[in-house]
C-alpha cells in the first residue's frame, strides 16, 4: 500500500514562523469571556521557540489559528459547521511551551488568573503534562492535552478537569513492535535510542516489552539514552554501528530526531539496520529531499500521511497547505483533534439558552466519542479522560516519476490492537501478553 503527496517545499520554517507570529498578535485580544459577549477565551500552549518549535510547535499553532478562524466563520465541514464553540466566538491566548515545567506552571496560572482563559488546549512535552495536570485540577480548569504521550497521566492519577484526545505512547511502541514483526518476520535482534526523560523511557519500555511478548528470544543489542535536546549523537551512533542490530527503535522528536537522523544517514546506519522512527512523519515534507528511502516512520496515530481521506481531512489538508505552504503533519492534526473534541463536548453540554459551565462540559467530555480529522476518537480510558485511536506505520520513499514523498508498505492497526482495555495498566497488560487485543 502506498500513500503519495504533493507539496511546495520551497518555503522554509522561518517563513511559516513569521506568518504564525503575525497571526498570534492578532488573536490575543484584551476582552474577557462573558455570556453577553458570547466569547470563549481559549489558551493554546505549544512550542514557539527552541528545537521542538519547527517540526512540532509551529505546525500545531498554525493548525489552531486556521481551525479557530474557520470555526468562528462557520467554514468547517459537517459535523462542525456550527459557528464557534456552542455559538460562542473563540479568542486565542497563545503561550510558548519552552522554558521548562516550572515556567509552564506559572504561565498556566497566569492564563487563568490574569488573562481570563476559560479552557486550555496544549502541551507537547510529557514533562509539561505531568507538571500541569495537578495544577489544572487544583484550579478546576478544563485542560485538554493534545500531543504529550506518557501513559502516566491517567494511569498514576485520576483527574476530573484534564483530558487527552490522543492515544498515549504505549500505542506507538506496541504498533512499532507489531510492524517490525509483520514486515520483517525473520527479525533476530534490536536496539534503541531514546531521550533520557519520561517520554523516552516510557516509549522504549512499551516497545521492548511488546516486542519480547510477541517474539520471545530476540537478541537485545543496546539502548542509548542521550539527554533531551542533546543535538550531537556521534557516540550513540557509534555504539549502534558496533552492536549491529537488525532494527533500531527511536522515539526522538523535533530537532533531536532531525539531528540524529542526518548524523545517522551520514554514517550509513540506515543501510545497516531498519530504523523505525515513531515520530518520523514530522520530517517527511519539510525534509523530503534529504531523507533516504526505506526509513520506517509513524505519526503517533492515523494522522498526516496516514489519515483517512474524509471530507474534513481533505478540507483541513488543502486549507493548511494553502495557508502555510506544506501539508499538515501529525502535530497539526493532534491540535485540530483536541479543539474539535472541546467543541464537541461544549455542544453536547449546551442545552437551552444558557452557555454551559465547566462542570457540564467536563461531564459531556467524559467517555465522548467523536469524529476528528481523518479518524474517530474514543475517550475510552482513564475513566473517560484518555482517548484511543488506531495507528499506522510505513516506509518513507519518493515517487520515481515525480520525486514527491510517498509512504510504502503501510500497515494500519485498530485501536483495540494497540491500546490496553479500560481499567488496565499498560505495563501489566503487555506483560500478560496483551489479552483481548483485537488485531483483525
């Protein structure tokens, strides 16, 4: 199975970021929410600076701006064609996620206490989400995590006001393990390189545990753990080359992923092993001309190159490319998915003439199932606060006639194949052999 795409790759991230900055200045007004004004102030948090901004933060912010503009003007296809959120106009307060967890907690409090934000959608870093969740609960502020992946959010605590509209990272690791064994049934050895913090540790654990449950006896070679935003990976690449694994798993993201990939390519690692990059889809358009064929890439779900060809996906993809010069990658899809989830919850709670309060929206959001951009989201885990979706992996390539980026050998996995069932701890579920997984 092959997915192909066209794009204008001449525009740079700097141009896209400049567009974003001009938009952000226009969407931070000084009016607070009131029912008489029919305005909902929405905090949007994403990386606008630092190594995660270009591949992650800016696409997410671009998607938020485009989608909010379209919602406010009633231009989104059904079932989201009703103006705004429950007929209230949306105003964005845009916040940079860079600077660490302590800074993000301060920024979160400021959004609520000083900038009169009614709800927050945001956070790419797992560290940010772990730090923000208890604060959101303390402040009773509806908060929707759109990208961060650690399963610990809802497996180690219960929250009423916090939701996550994307699957957690166990899906990525389980899907990667299944893809390697489905695609390369004679695989004998494996290794990994992941960032040395919550996201990297969780991602590797779930991948390795699933791989060994699905195929006991595989030879482990090495696991490299560079620090977050290390930038230089020569020592780790040397270790991988010396150990010679048949497959290398990596959940590196953003600038770290790009730096590692190009340094690995320069030393020929991709010719000696199957590189499976769980966040690799973020590179496929911006860096298409520099990437070799054969990299195995994922999009942390059915997003971007792997999204279903639905009317709303067609609208989103065409509008995004028209506005920003490149097709949307999965951070843009995840941001859009979170905003549409928020809209769905508000409108499910909207009864009569009064605007729904936070408590009513939280009740409506719990266990919600809704159509997103090219997939269906089911808030099935975490007592109705954690989403599940399916996922897919494939091999990056270039169309031999046009040179545009394509995805070959795509394998999709259903939500029930790659996510634990409700009430089950991920680590325990994998260790038990993933009972009840439905992969037909």
